[in-house]
C-alpha cells in the first residue's frame, strides 16, 4: 500500500543549485521572491509606524499591490491619514492630500486652466494639474464633498486619466487613491453613490485599537521618525505586475464567482455586487497569495478578501438593516454557506 | 506513461526559455496521448486519485462508526421478523436461533452495504481530495491548483510553475500516513443510542429465536413415549414407502399417506405437536381417500364378478336364462377372474346350444358394461385426484406446486386403462363368439382374465395394506402420546388403555374405559377427540386378539378384531347412536378383510354369496343415512 501511495516523480525535482543555470522556474521564483519582499517590507515598515491596525495595513498594502483604491471608514484620530502619509513615504512616490469639503470644486481636484501671458506677450491657457496628479492621493473625508466633486474622481480612479479640455492626461503610475470617510458625523455629508463606491477596490473599516495597543501608543512620547523610502514607485509597479501574473485555478475562480452571485440571492441584499467585484476579489486574492509567497491563488485568499471587497458593493434592504444586519453579516453568511468546487 | 512524465519533467527542468516545454509544444506529441500542455503523464492525478480512494475508505469507516446504532437496529428488526420471514416449519428448534442470527446478520449487512455505498458515493471529488491533501500537508491550494492546471492542460508559465511546485510537494508523500481519520469521541447521547441499539439487536435476535415449537418444547418437553412413537411411525412410514415402491403402483394417495406420516414423525420428534397433529390429520385424509379408491375398486370387481356369474340381476319372469349355463355356475366364484374363467369354460362346453350361448353372451355384455362403467369411474376419480394434486383452485387455475402431480402418470389412469382393456377384451370375446369364432373368443377372454387378475392382485395388495395398517397404528400411538403429553401425563395414557385391554381380554365386556381411542380420549379430556389415524387407527398389538364384541341388539359374536379397539368401539356404538362417519371410515377395512377371508376357503363356497350379501347390506351408503346392522 505504501508503495502505491508514496509518490516520486521519477526524476530529480526541478530545483536549482548554485551551479545550475537559471531556469524559467528559477526566474519566476526570483521574481516572486523579490515582489514578495517588497510587499513584506512595506507592510512591516507600516506596522512600525501604525500600531494596532495590522489587518488594515495588510489590506491597504494588498490593495496597493493589486492596483486598486481603498476606502477607509473610521472615526477621526484612528490613523487613516497617517497610514497614507506613511505609505507615500515608503513607496517613495508623490503624495497629495485633498481635504474634501462641501465647497470643494472639481477643479480643485483635477486642476484648472489659467490664462497666462506668453513670452511673446500674448495670452494663453495653461493647465495647472490638480492634486490628483500624484502617486498616492489621500481623499480625506470624501463624503463631505458634493456629488459633483466626488464624481470628478470617477474618471481618474477608473481610467487613471484626467480629461482636460477634451484631452486625456494620464495619471502617474502607480496611482493609488485612498479615501476616508467618517461614519459618525452624518450631518451635511453626501453619501457616495454606488457607482463611485464600486471604483474602490476595497473598503476597510478602521476600528478602535484595543487596550494594549492604546497603551503602546500612549507610551510613545513623540511621533516616530518618518520612515525612509524602501524603494522607488517602479518597484511597486513591478510587484503589481508579478501579482497580476499569479494564476488561479478554475475552482478558485468559481468560488469567487459564487460569492459574487450569492450577494444577489441573499434575502437581506437590495442589490449585489457586480462583475467588477469579481475582478476585485481575484486581484486581492493574487495580492494576498503574493504576500504569502504562493504561486497560486487559494480559496482562502479569496475568502479573506471577500469581506473588504463586497461590503461596500452590497446594498442592504431596510428590513435587514432594521434587524441589525450589515453588509458584513451578509458576506459572513455567504462565506459560511458557499462551497468550493 | 512514465516516458511522457519524464519528458515533461525534463522539459520543465531544462530552463531554456526558447525551448518548447512539452512535447505538445515541440509538436511531437505521442499518438493517443492526452492533449495536455504539461505532460501526458499526470503524476498529480495519481496521487490525487489515491488520496480520493483513501478518503473514501476513511469516509466509509467513519460512516460505519457513526451509523453503528443503525446497523444494530437493522439486525434487531430482521431478527425479530424471523418468524414471518423465515418460519421454522420443519426445521429443528435450534435452527430458530441460527436463522434469527442469519437474518440479523443479513439485516446488518444490508444496512452496512447501504451505509458503505452512501459513504463511498459521497466521498470527496478529486479536486476536493486534492484540497484535503493540501490541508493535510499544510499547504494552501498548492496541490489542488497544480492538479487543476495539470488536468486542464494550462500551458502558461506561471501554471507550469504551479504544477511543478505541486509535484514537488507530493514527492515522497504517503497518502496513507498523511490522510488519517480524525479522532472522534462519541458523545454520551451517541453512546446511549449505540448501547440501546446493541441491546435491541440482542433482544431482537432473541425474540426471533423464540419459536412456537421452542416455547412448547420448553414448556412440555418431548416425552420418551412421544419420541418412541415418532420413531416407530418413521419406521412404519419407511416400510410403507418401500411397499408402495415395490408394488410399482405409483399410488399418489399412498405416497401422500407416507409423506404425511413422515411429517408427523419429524414434527413430533422436534416437539412440534401442532404440526404433528396437523400432519396426522393430513394422513387421515389421505388414508380415507386411499380407502375410498380401494373400496371402489373392490366394488367394481365384485360387480363384474356378479355380472359374469349372472347373480347380479334378480331372476325375474322375464329372465330367460333358464338354462344352467345361462344362469351361472352352481358354485359361486371367489373373484372376477375365476368367474370369467368359469364362463369361458361354460362357453366352450355349451357348444352349439344357442340358448345357453346367448345367455352367456348377455352376461358377457353386462360384464363389459360393468367394466366400462368401472373405467369411467376410474377416469372421473383420476381426474378429480389430478386436479386436487395439481393444485388447481376453484377457478381452474393451476398453481405451480401442482405441476409435477399433474404430469406424473397416476395409479388411477393405469386402472382406467386396465378396465378399458378388460372391457375391450370382453367385447372382442362376445363378438367373436357371436361370429362363431370360438378360438378368438377364448383368447380374448383369457386376455381379460389376465387383466382382471392383475386388477385383483393390485386391489388385494396385502403387503401394502399391512404396512399402511402399521402406519395407522403408529400414527394412533403418536396421537395418543402427544395428547397425553399435552395433558401432562408422561405415560401417555398407556396404562389406562392397557388396563382396559386386559379387562376386555378377560371377558369383562362392561369394563369401563374399554373404548376406542375416540371414546377414551373424549372421556379423559382429549382436546382433539381425534380417533386414530387410518383404518382402525388404534393401538395395534402383536398378533390378533379374540374379543367378544357386543352389538347394539344384544347379539354377541366372537370376532377377529384386527382393526383394534376402534373397530370394537364403533360396532358397540352403533347400537346407541354412534357416529356414522366413524362407521363409514371403518367399513372399507372390513370390505377387504371379507374378500381375503372368502379367498382362503375357510368359508364354504356355498355360503360365500350369503356372506357377501350380508356385508353388502351393512355397507354404509354414500348419503350417510344408512348404517350398519
């Protein structure tokens, strides 16, 4: 029995040694290793600055590697802005912060054309880019801006371009929008429309740290020193490329599709997630598998990303909300009853 | 397959980016190989298949343990159903326990088969098995994804990398060691259920092992006398069977008697008194049918003899058989064959005496009619018997059990043919004599004589009758011993019967209790009140006894009481309103005894017709109204 059930390939495993030439697999291995080290270092550096938000940090980094945008929801003072600021320093790219207010105009985000005097003394229109033209953009309290200003972000987030005077201007790469919103102060806010919510790869809930973390935060006499950059933004682009190349088995893709479809069938859901959620699930799964050093997307990766990917894409019924159900409850129930394969 | 795998592995390990990684890429794919881009051989498929089989076995084991209570319940249900599903019938009492155990095991096996089939069918799919293998190895989707890529023939770089990683992960892996059943402790409720089910199984098999015979045997064990009587009956049945076979009569009714006797003996030996009594009833019924046949045959032979002798018809004025030859012989013949021989001689001696010849031809014609009538009766009786034995129901439908009986040639058919041959021979003789062909008439009559001799020989069948009589005696003894055992009398009432017999032997006619088994059994509370089985169904002693029989009219006659106490009881009872059915059952035995006695020349030839007329006059009628003297 053992003879039949103990398996050998009959050939030497395709591993490399010091003398062997680099093989395709070795190259892949090295690429993955390098990409993973970027992700891990980024996450570890963030953790040294931001205490008690490990899951949020992991989610932010994975969204960054997946090439998506993040919507952070949490009470003031939980470190949302600090996360983005630190991330910008670590990545080494440009950083811009936009404080969304009701009187914020789209031109304040995208930029505006000014009348300037040319060298010949004539007048001309000159485009001055807005804060959106940065590698990392912090859209602070995005729900305080008017829908018109919020929608100005739509094209930028989805197409990674800005149309100025009918001409598309590409945004820098990498381009990462991290928006925050305050769930407490609902007076004078403009809830984000579903179309814009769908542009965010994930929505992360920043929660209050626990007692031990708070004590550690309090023990800090002063804010930690700003971190030194880990590399260039191109390294992040490289990691994003490696993540995108990670394959997923059909049953994993089917599992993700089942999850997305299940949001429509749930009794508490007024509407469910769309195909973009499917893409988001797989992208997050790839990023997570890269962070874990795996060459394939696992079901666990998809399941782990499901909550942050689906929670802002599921519209709840009033009856369900009255019963105290949330989108997270719906996603948890879907995860519990969805089988693999 | 191994070569394909090696080639694929070499391709993967070559590391040459420009080199096609598989034979398919190189364009030299082996004919008939699987159209996969990775390798024709699929090492992961093998390990996944093994993992699936292993998981199936584990699932079977787990499900069997989980449904142990169900298996016990099935065993209990099947064990309890033993009396309905597999009744004991002719089996030994200990077979009830064996059968209950077998049924219980069968039930548990059936339930186990269902559990196993369901568990096996619900075993994980290959992909799920690969995922379970991942889980057991502490991997996250490595083997499962690699297996999926390998199965789907994914040819991209990362997929090949994933497959290679998966293959490396399973190198040296023993699925038997990796995939083990999770330890699972039974809950208290489960343990209680299992205990209850096990107890139910034991109880069910125990209840299934309880048979009526077992209970009866436990309450009233088989007495020594019952065992002895059963053995005697068995021996008598064997002797009777040998006689029936030796006579080559193929008499189904005789075989029925023997079979019923054997059943009764076996049942009594097992302690199945109800079954034994039922078999004895069957035996009595078969005996009555057999006797009815014998009686009919004897009557037919007598009738033929009387017609041949010319004594059957009253001599009226219109009877012109005034001549000596036409009136019949001066000395009556004992048998029909003798009568025919006498007629043949008379016919030869008559010469040209037309009147005498005409008278004798008329006797021949009447004898022929009698033979034909006998043939028709035999045919009717044979048809009825065949229908009864073939299992036809009232609507004429045939049951499968009766196929053999319907096909086998019966004694009735042989008898009918014999009678037909006699009739044909007599007709031929008559016609030949009418033509004046004396030789042909003589030959035909001799042929008829031979046929009649055979019929008479078969009718006499003394040895078979004796065997059947012994069978009846044995049955009677068994009947009494069983009733005595049911009453709680281990002696079986033998002492009482012996005392009565002694008293009768001493001439004490009025001795109480000197009755038949019927009267005795009734007087002593015999629940069945059954008489001894068969003719003279009573205790038979060695040799005949001379007893003084008192008839109803005060006439006392010394008689050979061959048929035992029952005969005496029946005759005694006739004068005070006895049971006419018992008389009808008893009389056929006298019929044959009379014929035997007349044949032995102990009765003067001149008195034989008188004796015959006497017994004809006391013959019970078919309507049951006529009784004995």
